[in-house]
């Protein structure tokens, strides 16, 4: 396990292992679904929400090979991605409108 993060509202938690993010219900520990990145390891992930009443419906993540992904938890699918092989991303942050990444 590389990273574990609770959702902003606390009803879910996500576990990062290699190139997969698994989302669980906090209260029942039931698996909600798995989100698979490309072939590279997920370097950082975050729940994308900044409202006072978070819906916790999006997760953003970045990989070591320059890919940023935005997933919808309602449909368990990738909504958007951006790839730039020139960069090695180290961290990602997001709110309801923007995504920020840090890399070299």
C-alpha cells in the first residue's frame, strides 16, 4: 500500500497500490470499485472537493510518468486525463474547479 486517504466527507477511503486505486465504504468496508491508472505507479491522489457539503464524487491522481487523471466515482470511469512525458509528477491537489500538479 502506497497511500490511504479518507474522503472529505469521511464516508469513503481510497487505497493506492501500484497503479490501482481501490475505493471502500468507510462504515462497511465494502469495495465500491477499482480505478486503474496506466502502467505506471500512482504517485499521489486526492479527493477533489472543496464545498461545505462535499459529495466526494471525484478522485484525481498523478503517476510518475507524467500522467494526471480525473475519475468520476458515480460511474467508476476516467473523466479526463492529461499526459506530458517531459515531467515526473510528485503531488496532485484539486478542488471542484481546478487541478494542480507539482513535478520536475
